[in-house]
C-alpha cells in the first residue's frame, strides 16, 4: 500500500483548491499528497455562480458577468442593479482545465483517477479503499457527501435545492444578455418553492434552469416539461436546440456536518456544510474556507477544531424551519425581500457580510408571523 501525508478525496472546487493551495505553499513541499477522483474532469459537468465586489481571484476563468438581475412572480416584477456587486458565472470545465494541470505539476502531488468506496480511521492512520487498491494517509480531506446522515436525525430540517438546466441556443434574439433572471416565481408553485433561473450568455444563448426548494426530487420529465412551458410562454415561437444539460441537488440544512470531523478526517465542500443553507450557494464560501483551513494546518492546530460559528446560521435555520413546514411560503418571502429592500443589501446579507442594523432591515421585509412562530418553536 502507498503511504501519504495527506489524501484529498474529490477533485471538485474544494478538492482542487485545497490541492493547489498546498502544492503552491512551501510549508507543504516535504509532504506527500494524493488526490483521488473517479472522473477525469474533462466534461463541463456543472456551473458555479457567485457575486463579489470588484475584481476577484477567478476573474480570468469567469465565463460571463452581469451587473443586473431580475426577480419576479405572479404579480411582481423587478429589474435592478446589484452594484457594487457583480454576478459571475464560472463553468466547471474552465475551472478544471486551469487547476488540474497545476495540481498535477506539483512534484509532491500524485493524481489518481479511481473511485473511493470506503474510508476507515485506524488508531494512528487513515485507510482509503478504492475500486482498485488501498492507500494509507496521515490525514484525509473528503468531499464525499453522505445524504443518509440527514435522514437519521430530526433536529435540523433538511430540504434540497434541486434543479435541471438546459443550455439552449435559439433561432432568434430573445434574451437580455445584460441581466440574470435570479428568481422568477411566475411558474406554478404546486405547494413548493419553485422558480426559473436564467443565465443569458448572449441574446440567443442561455442556461435555463428549473429550480425547487423542497424535500423530494421530481421525475426528470417534470423538470423538462416546466422548462419547455417556460420557454414557450416567455419566448414565444422561438425554436431552440439544447447544447448542454446539467442536474444537481444541494442539501439545504443547518445540520452541523463538522461534528463528523476528527483530527485525521475532515469533510469539506457540501459534505462539510460549506453550502449556504438558505440558498445552496457553495463555491464562493469554499474559496474562502480553503485558505483558512490551510492556515489552520500550518499552525499545527487540530483538524477537529476547524469550525466557525456565525449568527447567520440562525437566520438560515428560521427560514428552513418555515419552508420545511410550509414550503409554499418561499416565493412570498423572497418576493417581499426584493420588493422592499435593495438587491445589493440582500446579496450582502446572503454572503453573511451585513451588520445587525442591516440584518434588521432584511428580516423585517417579509411578513413577520411565520418567523415569529419559527423563533418560538426553536426557543421552546
């Protein structure tokens, strides 16, 4: 069996950013690092979006940016600037093509394309089994998400942000390429929180995505029918071809995933609870967590101690409590926020960057009764 100081399982955003950070830091130059992933990362399998002020570390990889968003519903439509923020889209394939060669080039990093089937913590080491062989590591950083963890507990409600998206090309110019459709609740809600999300790359190319915040997934045909209906309703008789498709499901929960970390195994990305519970956005937070994790390691601190508490988790918890019991209220809550408050302030809040006065403005925008009930239920 091969022995390593660090084993990184999963070459998504968390895995590759961590491997690159370690590989480029002289502190880890004498450490042996193994990166394992079952995929060769040659497909555009996902899209990451985030917002930030000004220039950022991924700007050279960003596929498209927007300064304006649209939010709407049955009786509410709002197009608005999000300045000083910019909404940025990063394609998975561009991220892989940039970071994977860098990671493979580090002399102390070994890349192996194999599927991990088991992780075992021994008395003084970690044993990682793949479909081909076994590896021994001093520490393991894993992106493997186990959804059964949430099913075994009742304290923290668990919803899913699940979506199906089509990247389409139309035969005529139908999209506003300067504006993201951030949340369009005009689609039938059917007792859930459902909306369309549109990223226009040009006037005849866009990613059109049907998204739900709910407990259970749909049949594939239900997502597809919703997208077809939306295109026909909003873009008339435009003919289109489907260039790419993507499907995803992100856990929406305040469950403390960090409690499963030990001093030798650390869960990161979605598996580590790095997704924003109330929205599912994960990439930007991951890019901020990785440098902190690396500094934590360099200071010789225990892995099990890496966790940061935040008051924003409480806000997320209240919203998820509401949506878990009354999922159909989602559209009214989000519409109220965007109707009564500036989009830039809402985005600042969703990035956990607001002060208490700004947070008071946000939480008083929707109807208060559901939040008051959720608060009392949590307290008593």
